[in-house]
């Protein structure tokens, strides 16, 4: 009877130990600490005098070792011990008696593999059982089962720790890449904005630099295509909130009901099939909200936006709970808000809330001295993308660009250069590669109408450029043009009146 009581207490102790180990190892300990915890539990529960545990990688290279009352030995020495080699090969726990082990005296050993799924992550073992009860000095079968269970729990814990570590490394890598992308995007936007030495652009650059580090709301004004969102991103990227999100919304692109839910969020069940979702002000917590075309917000939403700016809280559509927000507001418009205030289309109190600082972007026609540098910037940018080397523009083509009024501002200039590089057959832009509106001549200064050749002449110029590119090879030219050689021979007769290209203009 006493023996039975002893066995029962021993089994209960082992079950309690496994339960405690399972809880203790569910805390994502660092791998060395996890192995030490396993070793201490195994020795204590099994009344062992010595013990060892080590982890391995997928190539069975020892990663971490922990021993109890034993010299750790080198990884090579541990892996060369016959019991360990056998366990690694069979993936089964074993009980064995050895004369020597890890450079010390031998004893009875229990050794168990730590297997997670199909992968061995380590080995744990104990030796030299102390005298206890009637089974003095000898391990029993239940001891081996306990060690195998402990090894299984430990393997799962090691695997979880490694997975967490890999995910943590991935997170850090993604954060680094995100920061790098933000910095690269910021440099790209910054480069585009910084291109130009005109006094008006220098004032914009100075205002951006001065306001970025503050928390003040900024109203950015300018015509379409002048780069208002670009300035907003520059301000955010150089502000204390640069690590937070930049959330932009075009207020002119959404109907009133949808705009309200996008800005403030919506609760589930407001309409059939509608699920709850956060608004832009919630999503931008710790960062910046950019309200593009803020002059197009309906009056009813202007009142709600004003309350958000005053109270720094939002209430979702269909909701009753107020949610604190932590955002900076940047807004932009091309409309005359002062006139809209006079006609009752825009709230004056909201206007002053948004316009703590105002930055006005000049249209491109008012800083034409910046055009050559902008052209050079876009030639380099899209030339690299198209794989073109030494991209240039002729003096005649540049003069054509300079005469144009660019109602679409920098965005239109960028699209013009991108399109020209897509059309040209070599890295040289000439007037025929620049596709400008047919009505441009009537509106532009300098008589651009006389610079718009008829379609037949454009076709002839293109054929001449292709022939020059192929060095007169008619077969190659016909293939590029998509016509047969007979047609090309006929069209070549019409090219005799064309003068050679003028000199090239390198824009710096």
C-alpha cells in the first residue's frame, strides 16, 4: 500500500509539473532561458543528479546548450555521444546505461528528442537518479514517458519562440523598408518641389520648412496640378508625426453621404448589409489627415468637421459614442474660399480653423524660369524608367515648351515629357514628339499656332527620324513603322524637303 501511494504521488507530481511547464513556457521566453527552464524542471521532478539540454537548427547545428552539474562540452562533443546520435537518428526517447558521458562518469540516462512537427529542434536528457522510495536509484518507464512529454512541450515552445523571432525580424524589416520607402518618396516629392530657383518657389520651400515641425493646421492653395498633395506629404514627412499614417481623402470625389462615413466612420446596421468601419480621422491616429479640395465639402458636413476640429472627437455615422482623435489637419483647395464665404457656401469659422497657416503654390506660367530644370528632372526620371541613356531635348522643342501656358501646371508638364519619351525612337526629344492641345496656339503667348505642323508633316518627320535611327536600313525602318518596304520607298520621296534637326539643347 505505501508503494502504491508513492507511485500515485509521483505520477501526480509529474502531471502537475507538465501543467506548470506548459503554462510557464507559453510566455515566449528567449530560447536560452526556455532551455534552462526545461532542464530545471526535468532534474527536479525526476530526482536526477545531472542533466543536459541543447537546441539545434534545421541542419542539426547546436545553437544553445544548458547543463546541470556537468561540463557543457563543445557542440561537437555533445553530438558525438552515442546516446545522442541514436536519439537524433531514431527520433525516439531512450533509456540507457553508459560508463562515461560528456567527459564525466557514466550513469543511467534518459534521453528524449524535442520534435516539433517533422523537425528536431533539440535534445533533453537526465542521469543519475537519486534514491527515493522503494525504486531507489533507478529510473522507471514512467520517468521516460514524462521526459518525452516534457520534450514535446519544450519543442513546441522553442518552435513558437523561433517563429515569433522570425516574425519580429520580418516586422522590423518591413518597418525599415517602410521608413526607407517613406524617405525615398519624401526625397522624390522634395526633389520635384525643390526644382526651381524662382522667388515664388523659394518662398514656398521656406514656408514648408518652417511649418513642418509645428502642429498647426495648414491650408494649401493653388491651381490643379501645382503639387498641393506633394506639399502636404512634405510637411507630414518632416513633422514629428512622420512615423504615423498620412491619410488623404479627395472631398470632391465622393457624394455627401459617402464622404461623411469616410471621414467619421460608420456603425454596423445603419443600413442593410452595412458593417462597422472606422473613418479617416480614426485611421490617422498619431499622423496626418489631408483634406484635398476641402472647398467642396457640403455645408452640413462643414458643421460636423468644425466640431471635430474644436472638440478633437468624432462620432460615427449612426453612432452615439464619441471617439477621441489625435491628428493634424492639412487641407487644400483651388477654389476661392473667401468668395464662397460671402455667398454662404463655406463657413467662415471653419475657414479660420483650417487656415492657421496658408501656403500658396504659384502656377507654372508664373515661374517659367523653372521649366528648363523641371524638364531636365522629368527627362532623367522617365529616361531611367524607359532604359534610355543621355536623354536630351532639342532647343526648338524646349522653346515650344517654354511658349506653352500649361493650364495643368507641373502635372501637365510631367505628362508631356513622359509622353514624349514614349513616342520618341531615340533619346532625343524634338518638337514632333511633344503632343500639345490643338487649341494651345490661340491661348499661348508667342504665336504657338505657327509651330503646329499638319499631320502629313508630322508623319514625314517621324519617318525621317526612324530612317536616321536605322541608318537608312529600309527593312528595319519598315518593321518599326509597321508598313511594307514598297510604301516606305514611296514615302521616302516626300522627305527631301525636310531640313536636318537643329542642334541639341542640354538642359541642366
